[in-house]
C-alpha cells in the first residue's frame, strides 16, 4: 500500500516540530540585559560581571549584550523593560533600587511591577563615607558627631539611598543639607571628589573597586558605617563588607550615643533596609515572558554561583561573590517582600516631603 504524500509530509513536519521542541529555548538567540543605571556605578560593575558569565550557563548558550538605560533613579530602565521591551524572553533586566520604589510608591511604574517575572533577588548593603576636609576635619569615624557643613548627595528624594542617608544623619543628630538628584552613583561620586558634596554612600561593588582603592586610600574620605544585614529580626553586620573594618549602623550609633537606636526614624530605617537590602538587585523578565525563558534563566543563575571563573573575577573586582537567590518560589517571595504597612508608607511619604534642606 502506498502512503499518501500528504501524510508523509505531515509526519515530517511533526517530527521537525518535536525536534524543535526539544531544543533549548535560547539556542541560536541573542539576549539583551538591561542595567537601569549608567556605566561606572555599582549597578553597572556588578551587572556587567553577571552578563559576562551568565551566557555560558544558559542552555543554548546565547550571546548576552548589555544595554544601560539610566535616569530617574533607575525608573526609566525599569519602565522600559515592562512597557517597551519585547516579551519574548529576548530582553531581561538586572535592576537596582526598584524594590523600594515599588514598595513605597508603586504608582510611578507605568506597568505594574508586581507582574514582572522575577528570576532572582540579591541582598546587599551600602557603605557611607565623608570627605576628610569637612570642618573641623574628619580623621576618625566618630568625628562625624562634630561635623559642620555636611552636604550629602543622592539619586532622588524617594530613592532608598537618599532616605537612608538622611535617616542616618538625622538619627545621629548631624546637621546637613541634602542635594538630589544626581543621575547615578558615578556622577555623585565625581561630585564628591570635586567637593560639590562631601557625604555619600555606595554599595560594596563600587566601594571595593573604586572608592576604597582610590578616594579612601588617597585620603580624600573615610568610611563611617554600613547598612546592617537585611533581616527584620536580628541586628548584624553584612558579609559583603567583611575585612574592611566598617561597623554596621546600629553599632556605630551605639558607639556615639551609648545605646541602640530606636523610635520612628529607626523603624523607617529598618523597613527600608529590609526591603531594599534583601532585594537591592532584582533579575527580572517583562510581564508575560515565556515560562521556558524564566526556567532557563533561573537554572543558569543557580549554576553561575559555582562557576570558578565567575567567582574568581568577582572576588578580584568587588571583593565578594553576590548571593543571587533564585528558585520556583522567587515570584512569591519577592511580591510578599514588597509589602509595606500603610502607616509606615505614610510616615516615610511625609519624611520624603521634607526633602532637601
């Protein structure tokens, strides 16, 4: 019996379809990673290290290119990912600072941020430093208690960086004037080097790679404290600044004041460090991205953590290995973590309104 040609063709098509279905989602594709801050800052330093190594761990080995889209404290790049970028898995974001923006003011996102596909989150901290020429001279960290003429810089009135800078100085009772927004941390850092501002903070990648070997070792500034590890229940130092001899804020405060911090400003500080510190960096795909893309990227991030080449380069560059947390429950964990009590949001909103002084 002769088999009809049409049936033979149909079988061939089905076989070809099955073969394609078995192929890795990213085989033969190019993947674009959006960094929502400009080049030279901590988000860019860490993000480019991630992009350099992640491709070889994604099944199909796609090429990975980086696109910096900065502005509005990271919001422009984040909105681009959700609103304009293709939703076919070809574009994902290595986003910084968006967790607090969403928790505190979700209305600024043109696409509901909670609908993004969260691939991984990474906890982090920030190191605070001051120029040594601040009157009457900053020789040791506790000299900040007698500082006059502090001019701090930030990335936007409701940015977590700005709020934590202001909250820390207010709790310590240090008079200051806050200047914001700078386009990104690299621009603000340059402003500090030029004397336009004299107080700033940076996350460990840029602190270890740029601030410590340059600004601090050259005697232009000294470190003061770092944000404690992000945990609602305990007070502890961050592992990302081990070996630098920089205390967490609560210990620095106790050194100056003789007791641990407390009160509404401390409560606001704890809320922000918990949200922002736990999820300072988020790896995400746009809403509605293919499940196969989500699974491929999550699996790649798990493999990245044990890549000797990646570990060696990040330790040499930023002094620690970023702890990306990724798994099937990542979406649930991130979305729950972005919830802040209405009364806390109201207090912080009022604090933001006081803004620069």
